[in-house]
C-alpha cells in the first residue's frame, strides 16, 4: 500500500488554518486573530500554523455536551489562570 492510500484511511492529526476556518464557517483571518490572541490552540511551524484535530473535536464535544454556546473566551481565561497559577506556584502541586 502506498503512503497516499494510507492517508485517506487515517483521520488527520492537524488541520491547516484554512481547513479549520471552513469547518467553523468563519474567515481564516478570524482563526488567525484567535490564535494570536491565545484564544485558539495551534502549533507554529516557522511561519505557519496548524490546528490540532483533537482541539477541534474537543470544541465540538463541549458544545454537544453543554447543549449551549461554548465561549472560547472563557476557555482562554481558564487556561491563562491555570498557567499563571503554575508559574506562581512553581509548577505542580
């Protein structure tokens, strides 16, 4: 089996910003702004960003589980608070 035929059977680990934007039905610039505001998870490879597929799946799952609106700003605030706590406390509990 060739590498190209295997790629179709395995789900992607990452999406491009354009792919993620299409899935969320928003402009790619909206995703870039969220990434730059630390409001959306991404991996930077030199000058390019990729979105972990797991992060997209988690957002979908949170929305489905909550039955309401998932507010990325709240998620960011929680993440920042946890990061600040870790920095001030010197890491793990």
